[in-house]
């Protein structure tokens, strides 16, 4: 249990930056949806989905490769230096290539009139790809608080600039134009539209780069080519895995504009609605990401230990991930009538995707937990195969379901495709793991908690049609308490700490 306590502590710290940061960014969603039309916000969702894929390409699995070889090599700084030089060089090359071929790239992305958007996001993703290596170094050194602080600085700067560009600048332009005219008017003012969002990303990424400079110092900068070859051999399947995985995650936003070439504005509007509503379901993704930050270094450090304690830790990690994930699902679904106000009413038609996407993200989180079998046995190619399977399922589901449903509700096809894809690779990975690295997960108990959560969700949904809203929230809160108390009882979780129990006894 000591290992699990350490994992929980680190997850909480990483979650501090992830959850608080995502929550604050979440607060920008109403600003965007109330400020921009559906088709304009659709451009933001579309480019962000593409950026998520590109950043994986520019990292080419070196983040996980760093953890693997920093744990194996005596001189971990040599590993770190090799990663910095390698990823830094490819990031600079990427910026140069995009600048050289900006026009044709913008045409391929169906944004021929927004080349500045493409260039800004290309610069941002290159900087972010490079800074992922210092962030991985902080995780390796167990500098969770430093990691969280820099992430929060990034988020704070980004949010502050969004508020400044989108709210303060138009007012200053009307009252004191001389204060901002030097940069606001040359870029187009309010007509620059969502470009101000992308400019805020550029500046905040540069601020993060400056904050990480002290952590890029090593005794000697050296590129160990022999080590790099080994790392690339280990990591290239993770590159395919990551690209396929992120293409799958952003498939809906990316592919919809290509499925409706005769109605580009309607397609962008669908992307905007879909992108806004999955922001409500992002709570599950936040939890999964915070868990991943702590879990990846945890599993490689535990891999060196022997005996039952190691596998027990893996089992407990899976079980508690599902337990907390189900609690988050119930909380979001029970209070969705309140949470929906984070987006403008014009976007509420897409609220139906929220439960589907939350279950899909839950399946993806379980799949990530299961992925330790191919990482610890150096069978990373299986991770590539599974991601390719997920990509095929996601692509096929979107191509078939989205046009079948059509405009304006085609995004529902993207949500169902996501669930089918993630549930599929989760199932396949589980059975492969039983063969290559069997771990005695508590499947029956996890299944029981899942059925309980599904039952409570169904009861809560019926209450929404039966009672007044205040009574509905009261009943749903009690149902959520039933879930929590059931878990506490069966997992023997102490509600009161041992120290406090002693004091009360005295």
C-alpha cells in the first residue's frame, strides 16, 4: 500500500495542475461560445485536434523512452541531454518547414484564408513538443510541485491573455485606442477573431519555455547516437501508437469538415457544437491525464521490485482508477443541468454526447492502465497495433455514422464511434495482457462497482423527470453518497484518520 499511497499523492499533485488548469481553461468555454459563432469556434476545435496529433509526431515517443532509459542507464543526464538535443532539433526543423510551405499546408487544412492561424499553432506545438522533455525530467526527478507550478503559470498566462485580447482590447479600442493600437490594429482588431486565442497560446508557450530553462542544465550536453538509436527503436512504435491514438481522440473534429465538402459552414458549426460539449466531459480526461502523469514513472520504478507487492499495486491502481472514474461520471451526469450553462444555449443541442464521451474516456483510461503489459515487457509494437485498431474503428465509425446521421446532428456519430473504438481496444488489450503479462485484476469487484454506478445513474435520470429540480438534486446527491459509502464499506477505507481516532478515543 505504500506504493499506492505514493501514487495517489503524486496523482493529487499532478491533478492540481491538470484539474485546476483544465477547470480554468474550461471557464474560457463560455467566453468562446458566447463570443464566437459556431463555425468560428469550430476552427478552434478543428485546429486543436490537429495540434494534438502533431505534438505526438514531434515527440516521437521520446517522453516514454526517456523514462525507460533514464531508469536503466547509470547516467540519466546523458539520456536527458540526448532527448533535449534530438527533440529540439526536430522541432526547429518543423517550424522551418511550415514557414516554407505555409500556403499549401493551409490549403490542405482547408484554411486557405487563415494562414496566420496555421503558423501560430505550428510554432506553439513545436515549443510544446520540446518542453515536454523537461516536464518529463521533472516527473522523473519527482518534482511534482515544480511541474504543477509551471503548468499553472502557463494556464494563468494563457487565460489572462485571452481575457485581455477578447474582452479588454475591444473596450480599450473604443476608449483609449492609443494604448493598444501598436499591435491591435495591425493584426486586424476584432476581425482577427479566433486568431487572438492562438496568439495567447504562442505567448504562454514561450513563458513556459523560459520557466523551464533552469531545468535544462546538465553537466555536459551530448548527443549519444548509440543511445538515441536504442531509444528510437523502443519508442517508434509509441509514435505510431500516439499518432493513431490522438487521431482517434480528435477524429470527430478533424474528419467532419472533409465529410461535408458541399456545406463547409454547416460542417464547421457541427465541429463547434461537438467541441464545446465534449468540454463538459473533459473532467474524465483530466482525471485520466493526472493519473497518467503519476502512473507512468510509478510502473517503471515498481517494475524493479519483486514479488506479490508489485502486482498488488498494479491491481489496486486499476481498481481505484475505475472507482474514482465512476464517481466522476455520476457527479457530472447528476449535475449536468447546471454544468450545461458553461456553454451558450445555442450549443445545448449537443449535450447528448456528454454521457457517451464520458464512458468512452473511461474506457480509454482503463486501456491506459492495461497498457503496462507491453511497456514492461518491451512489446511496444503491440501498443502500436492496438492504437491502429482503435484508429481503424474510429475512422470507420465516423465515415459510416456521421454522414448517415447528417447535418446538423452528425457529431453524434463521432461520439458513438469513440465509444466503440475505446471499448474495443480496451477489451483486446485486456485479453492480450492475460497472455503476455498476467495480472490478477479484481474484475468481478470492478464489474460490480460499474453495475452499481449504472443502476444509480438510471435512477437519477428517472428522478429528473419526476421531481422538481431542488428535489432532483437532493435525490441525486443522496444517490452519489450511496455510491461513495458502498465503496468505503467494501474497500475498508477509513473515513477518519488513525490519529484523529486516537484523539477522539482520549
